[in-house]
């Protein structure tokens, strides 16, 4: 089941104070970015935050699950996303610890 964009917009609104927050639709699901870094996924209307040591310490009793079959486990945030201050803090911590995306390679022109 694909995620509902209204749910994604709600999550983005909740975490908007964490930095420059954007989202991108990918294969019917969504990647959430904070300051240009992928920090979370929304799959089947569930929020999966990238695992980090700081996030693990902040959450405490972590629930981990893959966002989709074959994916690495992420932190499954089941209802705490409704607490704006809490989820914003988690995303700030996550954005600090996840690596930046590598720069996109320029496409080569076709030889003449």
C-alpha cells in the first residue's frame, strides 16, 4: 500500500523546525530530507527514522523494523511523531549524524 501524501505533509509539518525539511516521492513511498540529508522514510503511512547512536540514546526503548522488504532496519516511530518537540529533536539528532549524500555525477555527453 502506498503512503498518503497528506500523512507525509503532516509529518513534514511536525518536523519543520528541525531544519530545511523536504520530501520526495519514490516508488509510491517517500524519503524525508533535513538539510539535504535523508533522515527518514514514510512507507505504508508509517514513519521510519534512520538509525543513529544519538537517536538510539534519545529514544531509549527503540522499536526497529525494515521500511520495506529487504531494507535495513530503521527506528519505527509509531505514535510519538504527534509530539512535535520530541520528533523535531529526534530529526535534529539524526540529521547531525547521518552522512551527506554524495554529489551527483555529471552525465557525459554522447560522443560524436
